C-alpha cells in the first residue's frame, strides 16, 4: 500500500491525483506546513529537505514530485501517467515535467517563502517572483493555445503538477483574466474524475 505525506493543495496534490488515477490503495498522512511540522524530527527522518510530497511503498521512500510521478508511471503503466517510452510524446511530457518542477514551481516558492531568499527584502523578492510568474504564465498561455494539455491532446502526469501549481494563482490573487487558455486548461482538469476525487478529499482535510 502507498503512503503519501502531503499538505492539502501543496504540490503533493499532483501525486494524490496520480494515485487516484492508478486505482491503487493508498493512505494519506497530512503534514501541517503552516505550523512547521515539516521540520519535526519524525518528518525530517523521512525527508531531510523538510518538504512534501513523500511517497512510501514497499521498502522505498521517495521525494521530489517529478520523480514520484515518473516512478508511479513506471509501476502502473496501465494508468498511462506518461506516454510510453517509444512514443514521440514522451520527450515533450518529460520536458514539461522538468520545466514545471524546476522553473515554474521555484518561482512560486519565492512567493511562499521570500525570507529564504532575502529576509530583509521580502517585498522586493515577492515582486521579482510575480514578474517571473507572469513571464511563465505567458509562456504557458502560448503553449496551451497550441495543445489542449502539456504534451498534446491527452492528460499525463505533468498536467497534474501544472494544475497543482497553477491553483496557487488564486491563493496569491494572480489574475488569469488575460490567460484564457490557462483558464480553459484548469476548468478541463477540474472536470476529471481523478481530480474531483482528490479535490473532495483535500477540501475535507483542509477544513478538518
Ligand atoms: N523540489 C521539490 C519541492 C517540494 C516543495 O517545495 N514542497 C513544498 C510544498 S509545495 C513544501 O513542502 N514546503 C515546505 C517548506 O519548504 O518548508 C518537489 O518538487 O517535490
């Protein structure tokens, strides 16, 4: 059985959705990032980086959302979380997964934790982060104008990660009014069965 350490609507949301897609049994362990539970001794023993997601199964403990999504795609090929290795779509899906993890996500991390960049210049860091995010939103807007999802016309794991991260626009009141393709992508994704299931659970857990 899988065990996912997560915080409602953090980037771990993508892994939660992917687990739903596999149809495999899993249990959820909530980590309260707001009260610093990620720095507890018990959690640091799981992930010394003090971050979610962490996925445990068999005798493996895996961190890094992108790596976890890839590993799930290998363990459950029937869930089609990634295009098959022989598919021409594979490269695009990999490119998008790494782009989201290494470029888009860090821009939002600057907004969540400006003090980690410069404690004495939080406002400047936040405004730089917003600039970076706007640039990436323009890039994604163009891309989602050419294809329905990250790697074409089918949903894969990078789309789950993109959904998890773009949801934060609402949190930070970043308007999407000039990004109709992104809005369409989010609306499409939120209609999917695996997303609706994970969403309902995380909403409930957030309120608990
Ligand atoms: N590179 C990591 C980043 C993970 C990450 O930033 N997780 C955030 C939630 S979205 C977190 O746990 N933040 C708590 C903290 O950094 O203290 C990944 O892709 O999994």
